[in-house]
């Protein structure tokens, strides 16, 4: 990481060292293997970029970034969340940078995927090496179907995956080496995580509290750089802070505060969230409900169940971390320096406790997408779990089996989506939508009929693509009776979206309605009745 220390800019100035921390006994393994394996996991990230889902939030994020670029200013807020409070602007600002490079939708997917997967891989390997753990296991995590998919999808909440990985990696490095730039990076990520999405609070709160409790002197010793970083963060977020304050004040004064998650979930299931981080890291549900690979049924089922090995690995990691609590507490009370390898698991347990409290209080469902913010937490626990298995010589066989099943489900699922679309009905890909846009470009019509329920409620997948890829200039016919629908083969809907020319006297299909297909305008919001 010397190049980071040399060229990291603001985060790395001034170049001062703090007193050395207690060294861990187990030294990191220095090998190119983890990097080569992590590099291999980038293949599915860039493969068939048009096959990513392109639904509701993603088109709005890209359209917002497009218009902020047109206004020549950085985004000051993100989309509104489930509790009626806007998310932070970092994802939109990132998309602004990517749109400054290209407006090609597929290229945006590739660039976003490489950015997030690359940063996550760096964070996981850096974390493992700082703690003296098995860094090759990072590739097993990176190959998980959900991780690959959400690195590619142009969403906002999933940015907490790389942010969280860098946060914990920088924390581990700082505790081990006392390098100031590690503390700066950890502090920045700790602030940005909950701003980006509140589901990262279980990770950010304990990390931030620990740093303020035990390392105030280190912040003071580096106060010049910290003030500079704080000033930059404030400049980029002061309008966002004002927007959030205004929304919260309105809710408080109008009795509109609601701290229950919109999706009603059994509280007991939310209470189990600390033990269900594998929901994001397994391939079982992905193969069952998103994209099932082709092949013999016995092979698919075996791979699906084998991918659930991540659960016992996580639970072993939790148990191993819990055994360090009492020794660390005794050591802290004695005023003796604690080795990073002992202290770090205790911090992870603290994060699990906060996750338990927040998930239980808000009744947050344990779906895969609700573990983005705590991805790094559960990944770190998985590292400790695989390390414990190494003591009985099971780390390599278990890790290899899990990695192979992850790769099989990921690549097999992607091949299935590429050939027949997603298992979920009415779940179009970006390529499907772009194909429909290219067909619409032949006409001058501004409204069309559609029997696709998604487009009736949320037309932004089509309208944002027309914003990024405007039709060629020149005269075009206005048909007035166009139908946007799914192509049918043997009476069954396929994933392909087509534009059909209806005759003037032809009866409109049942359930069809008119939708606007003009480029998405600035400040557009979907009909609140559909929220």
C-alpha cells in the first residue's frame, strides 16, 4: 500500500506517524495468489453488461446525475428512502463522474462494476493481511452471486459494500501500524457509510464510537489533516444536511414520524439478522428465485446447498470472536495494549449487537439487499471463521468448495439470464429496455400503449435511456397506435420487449394503457400512489 501513502492526496497529508501499536504475533502472508484470484472475479463483473436489471431506482439515479452535470454542480442529495428521508449524494456524484466519461449505458455498468468490485477486493485483501488472516478467501466472497450482481447494478445502497470494506480495512491497518492516512480513510468511510444509507449504522456507529473513545489523541495529533477532510466533506454535504434537517423538522411538526419499516416483517425474524448475514453471501436464494443455472437438477441443487456453507463459516467466526471479549476487557482494564488480532473481533461483536438492536426495533426484513451496509462486518467474521477451520485443516477444502459453488451459480446464472432472462416475471434487463428504445427511435410518437405493468407504474427505464441515447435527427412517422409489450413464443412471454404496430381498428390489449416515452425530465418523480 506504499503507493496509497505516497499519492493518496488529502487523506495522506501531513505524513506523520503515530506511536506504534501492539503488533500481532501472526504476520500477514505475502503472496500474489489473493490478488490473482480477486482479479479473476472481475470477469463476471464485466461480462454481458446489458443483462443487469434496470428497474425503478437505477434509471432515476442516472437521470439525476445527468441533470446535475448539465447544471455544472455536484449532486447535493440522493433519492428518498423508505422512511421519507433522502439518502446521501455520494452515489449520484459517482455517477456524475462516470457520465463525464461516457453516456453509453453498458459502459456505465462496466465502469461501476470495476470500481466497486475493485475497491471491495482491495478492502478485503487489505483487511485480511492487516489481521494476518487468509487473504485468498476474499475471492470466495467476491464470487458470490449477489455480490457480483449488486456491484454491477446501478443502484445507490450497494455503494456501502466497498465503503464498508475500506472502512474496516483502514481501521485494522491503523490499529496495527498507527499510520495516520489509515485513520483518515477510516474516519471518512465511517462518516459516509450512514449518509449513503442508514443500513450501514450497525457498522459505522461502533467503529466511530471506538475511535472517539480510544483514539481522540490520535485525532488531535492529526488535527490539521482532519480539519481539511472535514471541510471537504462539509462542502460536499452541507446542502444535503439542510435537506435532511428540513424533512425531519417537517415530519416532527406534522406528526409524520414513522420508525417502522414499510414492509411488515416478523420481529423475531429481524432479531436473527446478526446471524443471517449469509443471506447476501450465499447463492441459494439467487439460484432459486433470480437466475437458476442450466444443468442437471442434482448438480444445481448440490451447488445451491453447498453455497450455504457460508452460514456455518459465519457462525464459527462469531463464536471465535465472542471468545475474545473477556480477555480483551481484562486487558483494557489492566491498562495494557491489546493486540489488533484480539481487539478487532470484539469490535465486530459490538457491531452485531447494534445490528440486532436496529433490525429488531425497526423490524427490518433480513433480505439480501438489507445487508449491504453490514457486508464488511459479515465478511470479516467469515475470515475469522475460515481461519478457525484452518486449525483443523478444513479451511482450504471448505473455502475451495464454497468458491467453486459461488462461481458456478454466478456464471451459470448469468448465462441463463443472457439466454432466457430473469426468473422473476416482468423484470427487464437494460439490454431489453435499450432494444425497445431503439425500436421507438423509428417513430415520432411521444406516448405509446403498453401492457407491461412495470412501465405503466414506472416508465423511467425507457425514458432515462432515451435521455442518455437520444434518437437520431430527421423526420419520422407518427404511428399513434404503438404497443410496447413482451414478445411471445408459443404463447409464453419471453424477456424480449418489442414495439408492435396496431391497426387503427384493432382492439387494445386487455390491461394496456398509455405511457409517456419522452426523455425523463429534470426533477421527475413517480406517482406517489405507486410508492
